[in-house]
C-alpha cells in the first residue's frame, strides 16, 4: 500500500522531476548506468554486488533509498556537476572496500578541470565494514608543447652563407587542478567514525608543456672557389610552468 501511494505521488509530480523504482540490481563485476530522465530518484531496494558499479547521471540531485546493499569493492559513481546531490539511505549494509565516488573531471585544452561534487549524505540504520567517499578535484590539463624550430638552409656555391636554425617555441603552462568537493555526512551517534574515509584533495595541476627543439643550422659546403662554413643551431624553447594544485574540499560530520 505504501509503495502504491508513493508511486502515485511521484506520478503527480511528473516524470521529468521524479522517478520511482522498486529495485535496482547490479551483478558482480557488472555496470549499470541510470538514464538521465529525472532529477529525483526514489528506490525501495538497491543491490550492488561485489565489484559492481552503479553510474549516476549529472542531472540527478536527490536519491532516496529504503534498502541499500553495497558488496565488496562495489561502487556508486556520480557524474560531475555544479549541482549538489542529496543521498538518503534508510537501511543498508556496506561491505569492505565499497565507495561512493563523485570526483571532478580532468581538464582539457578547451575546458578547465571540474571540482568534486557537493554531497549531502544521510545514513540512518546502516551497518558498514568500511566506506570511502571520494570527491577529489579533477586534474588540470597539461600545457601544450612548443613547436620545433625550422632547420636553417644549407650553404650553396652561388651564395656562401648557411642559414642559422630557428629557435624552438616555449611550452605552455599546465592548467590548474580543480578544488575538492564538499561533503556533509549525517550518521547515527553510534556509527563508528573510523569506518568512514573521505578524500577531499584538490586536483593535481597539469604538467608543464615541453619546449620545442631548436632547428639544425644549415650545413657548410666546399666549393671550387671557396668553402662556406655551417651555421649555428637554433635555441630550444623553455618548458612552461606546472599548473597549481586545486584547493582541498571540506567535510562536515554530523551525528543524530
């Protein structure tokens, strides 16, 4: 009866806003990607077997689970987003090595690295051997490599001077890493704190781009009337600077 009432209420809200499911199951070593059809998901039972992964799309902002099982090395992987995600678990069992991962995305030449997601997690009646919450920031993109200098022209018998090699261009700077996420975890007063680990580090800055190599100097040439000397090689470009690391995130642990 309770399930029917819940489904009816969610149907009134509209499928674009909320979605209800009786159960979600991920088999051992399996992968299940949730569709990006709603911002709120209500599930009676979620069972992720050992080494299984449940992928959460960026558009989900709230998940409510009545009964959760996370097997050994099982994972809930949450896509990066600027929006916070609320996760509420009424009852659950979490095996050793399980994790909730909401890491930021690495940067690219056209996009900066993205920060770890903001999570608001409430675990009510949950037994856990261990749980890792990972909201590390994304790694900065590497700097671009400098272009190599062109080679100088060789000496000829109609002109006597060889061309100097062109200098290589400097490498670009690596981009900054993104900040770690912000996590708020609410657990019962008797929940063992040592079984919860949260990684909040900011992303590593992108490596420096290498400088381009200098071009080879033009070769000398011996002619009938004279001998032309070879020219000097161009200078290699300087490497760029490594990107700055992202700022660490923040953890708030509350007990009720």
